[in-house]
C-alpha cells in the first residue's frame, strides 16, 4: 500500500546553521522545520571545518528548543588549557546536553586541511571513547563519485571547490577503505553515514556494508543526486528501503534563511517528502522524477522511529550552568569564533529568559 503524504511527526535528523547568523535567524529554525512538517530536528555542528561558534550554536539551540537534538563537533582550533583535547571537549559537550557528535573531517576539503585520517591514533582514541559511552556519531565521508570525474562533475561543485581529480585530495575509494577498517576496529560504534554514504550508485555494496556492520546506518539527506538514482528504478529501491528500513534515517541538510518566512531548501524538502511517500511523477528543478511510494511501516521507520532509536527517544536536557561555564572558557580561549554571537548566546542562556 502506498502511503499518502501527511504529517507523521517526522524528524529531520540533519540540518545546519551558519556561524554568522544572528539570533533572530537561529530563533526561526523551529518555525521553519514545523512549517515543513517536522516535529523535531537535529542541528549538526560543523566545528571541525569552520569554528567553535558552531558548538555554541548547538548549546543555544538545545536551550532555546527543548524539542530539538544537537550534535557537537570536534574543535581543532582552540586550546582550552592543560589536559584539554578535542576528545575531552566533545565529551564535555555531551555531558552538558548534546545528543551526539557530527564529524565532517572526511569531506575531502576538510580532510586536506586537517590531514586527519579516521585511523589517526588521536581520532581512533576519541572513537573508542564515543563507542564505550554509546554516543551516536553522524559522519560525512567523501562526496558524490562524480566530484572526482572531470567529465561529470557539476559546475556548481567546481564553483564550490569540490572537484577532487586535481591536487592532493584523497580518493573516494581510499576513504571507503579507511572507514571499513574503522568500523572493524569499532564494531560497537553507532554511526550514521550522511548522504547515503554516497553509495546510491552501488546499492549492492551498501547492502554488503549494512550486513557486515550492524551498528552502521545511512541517511537520505540530499545531495539530490541520490534521488535521481532512486528515480531510475523505483521498484528496486522500494524493495531496498523496505529490506533495510531499520537502518535508514531522514534528513534535509536545510539551512535557515535570513528571513524567518523563507527557506532556500523548500524545493528539496518537498521533493524528498514526495519521493519517499508517493508513486508517480515528482517535479524537481525542471526534472520529472519517479516517486518510490514507500509503504507505511517503512516510511514511519525512516522518518521518525530510526531517528529516535539513534539519537534518543527524547532530546537530552541542557545543563544550563555547565553550558555557561563552557561558553566562558570558549570566550577566553577561542582564537577564531564569532565572539559577538557567542557572548549573546552566553547571556541568553545565563539569564534563562525565553526558553520554550
């Protein structure tokens, strides 16, 4: 039976915000998500590729919206004092109330800047700590295979610096080899690979990984390229999603706009919802795709139940006093941060005003 599009209290388990956004824009996120039919959502900090303001935003959103999850990111830029490491700081953020960790280290542009492999001893030790504490980890590994192909790389990817066939960028196959070893080292690590692990062109390979690594999950967060792959054989993908429905999680990669009544990702949000829930034509960006029309049980698992299993049945509460103390340390030690925004966030959380 094909499920009709309706509000299932879906959870958007993957969205972002920019470090330069004012609080008025950050305050619009929940309304933006509810307008698109989501009852809860998860902010994913990009501290590893940007700056520690991202972790301050994570704490703010946890305090401002108790219905929301937040994933902290490793901070490689700030020396917080003797004994502090990126791993110890991430564990402190978890203790303060963050629900998990977002890793962007293995996007090729971040990898080339940090030079950090998932097998690096320090990173391996951090994963051991996360595994031991059963902390969920959302990982972005690689990018679409076309970004390594000079004949197929999209113009917009080139414009963003995401063409990897030139220079010293790591190869996608090398990334997969490293992460296969990482999963073997950490079989208990609960990991969610973003953007379908960029394996929509090779579903047999993905199915093999899912079978061998039972704590591995993938999300169906656009890059829209995966939905074009899904559209080429809806019947196959309908069966794939049904077979692996306990391992697939919904997300959108949405970023709030400067105005609270607009959302640049509206078209992607609509396309994703229609692709998963409807059969027949789905119009997107001038193209006509074919919807999967997932059955009710599969759709419910992907859009709600799996996120609750992975992130927790409910978001963790924020320890406000510890959050303020951590923000004070950030303001003292940060070399690169939006100090004005962090100061404003610190003041809001310290005052306790207007938490919903």
